[in-house]
């Protein structure tokens, strides 16, 4: 069953002690801090990169494939995570796939920093994950990233998927966290507008559905909780080319009228209490729901932005990451039931 009616804004409880400890031990780790974003890129790799984790902290995965495709703006590196829990479906040609665009304000991050969490999602769900090292802003601006997203989807719907046990194009999902959640919402809208095959579902993990100008979360969670609220505006400046308004439908899905948001793929939405993006994510889920779309919403009142990367240091973040995988598994199973 879809979620009950989603409220206008989210709430927070008490910050998880393990998250509080992690933040206190990494006081200079920020996303959207006052310093140079190049330094943030390096720091994130040093803390979250799977290469920086000792072997015993690396989540198990059946197989990792490093591949690439030629996209409209050049080569797109893709890391494919094959879960042991999905091997039988892969062999049978019935595998489901999730194209994943990571967060980082369009500016920071690589698949390295997200692989550990995505391995957990893959094994919990039984779904192959295709994580893209898309081109970052400001060196590359919109619509470069959406073009690359669509290129990967098209490749998977055809030869790329058939070679990897994904024989049914209707089992291809899109997902992302933060800026990646924004791009997932945007590509879902763009595919509909262009009359192309829709995604099977969209997985929105604390998405940046629009800029958080006036929300309670932007006040409550403005600073000191990893994602710096005021830094979100600098990330938007990196992503937006001159001449494209911030209200554009593929830049700010959350600003669009409910009527425009009709006929979207079913959504899984995950939000956090101690996240400056909390309320814009909740608001987008509510709008999707009002537009008649299926939305399943899970809120973690004690967690902050970035939990997908923090499971090594926080059991609460680890459990939330597992929950993303379980919800994805449920979505795949429901889709299968509907096609029987």
C-alpha cells in the first residue's frame, strides 16, 4: 500500500548519538562549506571512499564490473554492482537494474564514496546497481548530467541490459540521493515529456527537489549537520548555466504545479529529520501524491543528510541504508505481481 497522506513538512526527533559522534570526529567534513569545493572533493574521497575503508568494513558484494559507454558528451564510466541475492534472476534474464546518480551538489563526489552503501542496497534488494561517474559541475553544467542519465537508461534498455541479464526494459529503475535525487526526478519528467519509455520507478533519497529558501528545515538544520544549507545555493550556481531560470521544470521539480507532476513512475522517498533538504523532499512527495502517483515515504527523524555513506560509523545509518534496499526489493516484487 502507498504511504498515508504525506504532510507539508517533516519533523526531527533527537539526533542519533552515533551520527553526532561521527560529526564531532570529522569537524571539517562538510558538503557546501565555506571553503573551496576542490578541497571538499578530496576530503570526501579520503573519508568515504571505499578504498579508504579497511577490508572488514567493506560491504560484501558478489561481483563488481567496471565498464563505460560512449555518451553525448564523452565517455561515461559506470560501476556495476551484481548482488549474490540477484544471481538467479540474472541467469534467467529476469534481473532488475537501478541506474544510480550520486549526490554531492552536482559538484562533489564519485562512485568511490558511495559504493559501500550501494553494495548494501544491492544485496538487500537483489537489484543490479549501475552507478555512474557522471560529469561534475561547474566544469560541466545542466543538461550534461541529464543527457548522460538518459544515455545510460537507453543503453540498459538495449544491448547493455541484455548482456547482463536485464532482458526486460520494464525492470529498469532510476535513483539517486540529494542532487542525484533531483536528477532522477528531472529525468523522469523529461522522459515523459519526450514520450519515451518511463522508468519502472524512482528512488529519491533525501532529494534536492528545489532550493530550500523558506522551509523550517533550512532554519533548524542550517549548519553543523554535514550538509551546509547555505552552500546549496552555491551548488545550484555551479549547475545552472546562464539563461536557465532556477524554476525550470528539470532544475526544480519541486517548484512545479501538481498538474504537471501527473503520470510519473512510482516513487520511494526517504527523508531525514536533521537535513536542510528535509522539507523540500517531503513537499515533493506530497505533490507527487496529490498528482495521483504512487509514493512510499519513509522518514528517519534522527538522521542527517548523507546516511547512505555513514553506515560504517553508525548502526542507525546502516539500518536506514538496508531499509532503502528492502523498499526497493518490495517495489520490484510489486511490479512483478502487477505484470503477472
